C-alpha cells in the first residue's frame, strides 16, 4: 500500500467527486462519477456510491490502493 496522501480542504466539507479531482487521483468529474458509481471508493472504510457525499477533515478516503487523509487547510 502506498503512503497516505494528505489532502487539505479550504471549507468544512467537500463533495467526494471534487475531492478525488483535487487529490489528482482522477482526471475529471466524469471519471470521478464513474469510479464512485462503480463502488470502488470507500469513505472511512465503507463503500459509498454517492458523488455528492460530503467528506470533512479527519475522514479517510481509499481508491485503487491510494489512501487520502482529509485535513483542514492552514
């Protein structure tokens, strides 16, 4: 498994699809929607198929071997 990637967000929450784009693990919104709908993205260990799922600092998102730790931007 790779080293976790810290992803700072400006606001209190960010939608799951936007997070995947921000972290650079998908190229665009269409790809984010596809991987989320296929059920290959987990939030805090549970598969979530909602692109609009709100994630917040402290959450952990996993996708294709990548682990994203959501943090608050300084």
